[in-house]
């Protein structure tokens, strides 16, 4: 027994010394980041690294907006995308500490209007279920409800009952954004203030995260704000308008800076303490980082069959270490954050470009530096991936062949009118200038475009906004040649799956 105790003490001492003594060779990182910007035409990025409760790297590179001399620094605000989910879990943890709720409380007890397709699931859905992607719904369901829409968080939640599950409740994980919106409304119900105000007062302010917000009005007031960029039709980088995103703030629309996120990582690596203040207990942090459900989304070396999901975090055991991470992506922005808790290291990468694999490659490079392991060297593969992707897109665009000449079954005016999806709401087709149909979604101004006849009763959709790739619309008829509705053959974008809506023509 004494020998075993001595062995454990020696092992612990060696482990502690290794954690504290581990040094990250940062001398070459600046050069590497400059090369990434050049090879992948990245507009701007920012990187922060903390170790042993100390910021050891915090820099910005490139521009906040293409074509303008606005330099990125470590206080420049970027969209962190789905890393926002971990903040929502943290706000719930604050309330758990205060004994105002429990992880296994039923959602229905806080939000009586919460309703899913299956009554049993509605009655038994817990806060833990909200945070672990095991609702049984399709991957990234309900994107049509929130993406660029004017629906509020509560209105979105009230429409979830129309989504049909594709698997059993708690049977297997499928990544969701929408359940974190539900979680945020519980924070509001329990605390008596909006989730955004609670997040600011109980997290951002205490961590001195002065350039962080979940509200678009505060984000747009920030003079040090990175602008989002995507490819145009010629595969050149262009600036796009920032999405409002307020309705999905808890699941994907926090904006923050490398400097601020350094403080966030220090808090989590220090078991809920920041400087001389305890923001949340170690018990809560342990629960956030505890595997809740097996969930592998990527193969080795970044993930394996033991990868799991905690509360807003992916967790992967790797060579005796535990990598805690999450990525984030919204239109024109990408982000990566990972921590290795036993080594007391945290890294955040923010980028104002969503078309490139840059943030992922930087993450891989820093992991390579930390572990001195070439397994993580993905750079050349990243360059090849980018080259192939652009080539494939160009080829698919040039190979599009229009079918032989045909005509619609009915005069164009017959296709015009009001349509509806039970979950989404109204969709309109209007005849403009007596010779062209225009499609518009009532709650999503972004989803608007003109219809170009393609063949028979199929039309091509020329969406007005550059973010939406062209798609097709095909009308459905009954035996009397009366239009029943239409279906969309449309490439998914971000979290929007047009296949989850069933569009029917409204009766006059």
C-alpha cells in the first residue's frame, strides 16, 4: 500500500512538472500565420494562446475588411460561431451553482410552451438533453426558422413541434443549434433577465471581456469589428453584410476577440476562477467537460472512437491527454478553440473568412507544436483541398446543361400566389412585369430571387443574395392540373436544410 501511494505521488509530481514546464515553440508561428494568409488569401485573423493562467501569445494579422487599411489586432471582434454554445452552458452552470435549477430538470417545467413532435419527448426533455444533441431530430434542424429570419427566440421554439424526428429520443447524437436557444430562454425565465444581459453581467463583465457581445446592435457599434468575407462567382474574396443573428445568439452568434477569449480560457482552465474572483464552481466546470454522449465528428488525429460531447464541448482522449474543443462558423467567419487541461494550455483562432480551411490548419499546426507530432501536419493537404474545391466548383458551373426547349404547363400567372409551410410560414410567388416570377420567404428577406424557366414545371432560382447558391423549384399538381405546391432542389447553406419544409399552395 505504501509503495502504491509513493508511486502515485511521484506520478502526480512528474505530471505536474510536465504541465508547468511544457513550452510551446512560438518563434516560427508568426511566419507560419503570414504564410497561411498568403496561400489561402485570408483577409484577417487573430490568435490567442494561454498557458498556466498567463497569456503567452495574443496577436492579429491581416485586415478587418478587404480593400481597406484597417489592421486586425487582438482586440478585433470576430464571430465565434458555435463556440457560443459553451457560454450558454456556462450561464446555466451559474444558476446550478445558485441552486436555482438542476441539469436534469425538465424543460417543460420552465417553458410550458416548449413542445416537440412526440408528446413523450416533450414531457421528458431535460436541460441535459438540450446541451447534448440527442433530441432525435435531423442534423441541424430548424435552420430555415432562424437563418436571417425575423423570428424571435420564443417564436422559433414554438415552431419546433412541427419537426419530425429521424431517430429515437436519446438514441444517437445529431448536431443542433436550436436547443441552445431553448436553453437560453430557461436562463431568462429563472434569472428574470434576458440571456444576453445575464451573459454580460455574470460572465463578460467579470472576465473583462469588453469587446464581446451577443447582440447585433452592440456588435455594430464596435469600431474594431472584423467584416465577414466569402467567395464571389469568380472565387475572389468579397465583403458581405453581417447577419443580425440575435435569435441564434445562444447557439452561434457571440462576437469576441482573441484578447477576450484568452480570459475565457483562463477561467475554464482554472476551474471557474478568474484573477481573484470565482465565477463558477469547479463542480460545474467538471460537468461541462464530462463526456455526456459518444459523438465523433472527425477522424484521427483530431478525433477517435472515444470522442464525446460534454456541455457545449467536444472531448477527445489523445495519448494520455484530454483535448477539449469546439469550432465555429457563420457566414464569412470561422473560429477554433481548444484546450488541453492537464497541460494548462488553451488556444483560440478567429478568422473573417469562412470559405478557407485556414483556422483548422492553424489549429493543426499549434497542436503539432505542442505535441511535437507531425501527425497533425495538414498544410499541404489543406492546399490540395482548396485547389480541388475551386476546380470542382468551376467544373460544375460550366458543365450545367439546360434541357431541351420546353414550356411550363400553365401561364406564369397561374403559378403566382401565396404558399405556406406549416413550420416556417408564408412564402410568396409574385408575377413581376407580366413576364417573370419572383420568390420571397415572408420571414427571411435573404430568401428572395427571380425564377428562370428551366424545363416543363421546373424553374431555376436566381437568388439575389450572393450567399445563396442557385437552386431549382418544381411545382406539384393534382389530376386536374391544379397546383398543390412546390418542392425545392436547393443546396443547403450553413444550417438551412430546405428539405425539412413542405410547401403547399394556399387556397384562395
